[in-house]
C-alpha cells in the first residue's frame, strides 16, 4: 500500500473509533437516545438522520444562511440598479427636453433667416444661399414664401438650384 492509502485507512479507522466512543458516551448518559440509535442501521445513517432533524446542527445550515445573505445582497443590488435606471431615465428626459428646446430655437432662427432672405433681392440671396451649407439653405428656402423661393432659385446657377431642389424634395416636414 502507498502512504496515501495507509493514511486514508488510518484516518477512517480513527473516525469510526471516535464515532463509536461518542455514541457510547451518549448512550450511557441518555438511555432514551440509546434506544433511538439502535434503530439506525449504521453510523452514517444516524448522522444523516440527525442532520436532517436538527436544523442548527445541519451541515446545510451554513449554506442556507449564506444563501439568505446572498438573497439580501441581490435585493440590495437590485434596488441600487433600479435607482440608477431611474436616474438615467431622468437624465434621458432632460436631454430630450434640451434637444427639443434646441430644435425649437434653430427653427425660430431659420424662420428669421428666411424673412431676411425674402427681403433681399433675389440675386443677392441666390449668391449667398449658393455658398452656404446645403442643409441650411434648404431649411431657409423651406421657411420662405413660395414666390420668394422661386425667384431666388431662378437667380441661382443651374447646378446649385438643382441640388437645392433635390434636397428640398426629400426634406422631412
């Protein structure tokens, strides 16, 4: 036999001896329990039955307690996550509100620019609108009266007028 096997067998014998001594001491001090122990077929059976009967002595008591602690921790973390989600939703609503305000301000400025370009001569407005950003020029033309926008497009170079017309036709309203 190897040393490892000898050690295991010796340990097992020591455990059995200790168990029998413990059982003998218990039965000598309490004759009622001695009768109950005689009902069990083996020491292992007795140990399992006692562990199942006594919750505090149960080997699962520690695991049960750990599980309860983990449940409490999960509930705490869940409430933290819920708070974070609420905070994020409030931030999202704030950002959406700011975006709506920004868009309203941009629309107002575009409307004012449209009025300014309507008051210009068609040639001057065409020259300026031909040089600015296509998206901005389209937005300005969209806010103008149809007659003024037509005069400005008529005064523009063909390519610029074509680009603005194409952009204007796909503009979301």
